[in-house]
C-alpha cells in the first residue's frame, strides 16, 4: 500500500502542525504559571504527556526499548528537549510576555545550522539554505519592530534575567535537535514516550521538594491550560518532533522557530482582538519567502 503523503510533503505537514501547536502553547503556559507556578506546570504537563504516550504505545502493541544506550538517550533528550526548556520558559513567563518569549526562541535555527555543520555530516547546508535563514530572521525583526527589539532587557533586572533564560532554553532545544538526530533508530512513538518519561524523572524532585505540587492552587483556567499543554504541547508535539527529525533532520526542524513568533502574534489578533499592523504583514511575507526558498533548495538537492 502506497503512503498517503510523500516524505517531503509529510515533513512539511508535520512541521506546520507542530509550529501551530507550539506557537499557541505560549499562551497556555502564561495562563497556567500565573496560578500554579512553573514547576507544577511542567510536572503536570510531562506527567500527562507521559501517561498519554505510554497508553498509546501499549495500545498500539509497541514496546519501549530499554537497552542502556536507549535509556541514556531518553534521559538526555528528556532533559534538554523537555524538562530544562519547559521549566526555563515557564519560569520566564511569570515575568515577561509570551510574545517576547516567542521572539527570543528565534535564534535557535541559526544555532542549529552551525551545530549541524559541525557534528552532522549528512546534513546538506548550502548558500541558498543559509539565505533562507537570514531572510526569515530579518522577517522576525520586522515583525516585532525596532521598539520591541530595543526594549529587550526589560524594565528591571528580573525581566532581563527572564529573557536570558528563554534564550538558554532556545539553545537547549537546538542542542537537543542535534542529539535527537544521533539517537538510536527506534520507533518514533517509543522515542517520544521514553524522552517524555526521561523529562518527568528530572522535574519530579522539584515538584516534590522545591515547589510542592500539594501547595498549588488550581483554577478552571489553569487546569484547562495544563491539559492542553499535556495533550497537544507535549504528547502530540513529541511524536511530531521525532517524526520530523527522522524524515528531514534538525536543520529542517529548526525552521519551526521562524514560524512560531508569527503564529503567536496572529493568534493574539484572532483570539484577543489585537490589531494587525503593516510590519506584521510584511514580516509574514518575508518569512513565507524564506520558507519557499528553503523548500526550493531542498527539492533541488533531492533531485541532484
């Protein structure tokens, strides 16, 4: 039976879907951390994601490989791809806007491009691909405007530190994407499950001793926000993440961080009745142009 989608089209569908999920997720992080705090938010998000993935793994009659090298990768990817960046971003959004957090994730593709050139010999990185990254990065600068770029640093020291830790989270995501490409060749759902459980292992001690979950106060809004993060932002997103890595690698995956800021911005227009400005439309066109350049570059490489 022929697959429904060609690998190239499937990778783009997965990428756009993941960008939408993660782009909207910043809003739900902001809602939940204001009630329960970052530690409890990340713990419950990973707990729910791990439970869903484990049930799906078992119901689909797959198994979780538990060789030593697999367990090591689950822990590394769980730390760098989930526990650490989830906690850093959640902590930062206590003090800064979700839109600024999304903006600070945008350098990640440039970092991934550099790391891939150093460590991954099978990644094709050419001048056209580099051009697409530069155009997209400039589009993000246009989107947020000089006034927001100049306001980076915040009004006080805590805002400045919060922005720094979001940038560290972006670096963690970029490093994780490279390491995930080097992971053992196992089933995508199994890898997603193992990584999610690995992340849960790291955050659990904090949720028990540092910021106890039993001391948290929940509202209806925070409960819904955590469920959405667990189901979509963790379980489904994790499967999409590893599928993209499997199909196209970390450089292609890193394009998602050019998509997330516009999605976060336009979701504010859609759900919060915010105004669309000319610079936002111009930025969107620039980012779409960059993605088209990247797409054409990938097609040219695949036919050579």
